[in-house]
C-alpha cells in the first residue's frame, strides 16, 4: 500500500510543478532560423546564377599581319 501511495504522491508533485515547455512552440525559436537559412541559401543561389550569365562581349583585336621571315606563334610545339 505504501508503494501505491508514493506513486500517487509523485504524480501529484509532477502536476504541481510548472511546465518547462510552452504549449505552442515560439516562432522565433522554432521556425525563424530555418526560414533565415533557406532565405540565405536562395540569395546565394540567385547571386551565382546572375554571375554565371555571360556579359557583354568585346571585339577581339584583329591579329597583326605576320612579318615576312618570322614563324607563327606556337610553331615549335606542333
């Protein structure tokens, strides 16, 4: 009988203690960090995509005519 009384007393003590967790999770502690992380990853992805788009193309300078009696560049490695 004493063991049963101790169990019920322990249950009663647990009921009297205030809850350590809120009934609803707080937005700033639960969801906001993940939303900020996803937002940061989206910004990084968009910046990579924008930087990968080719920009304006500049005209290549016209090659100078080769001097008479000189070898073209790279002739030794062919």
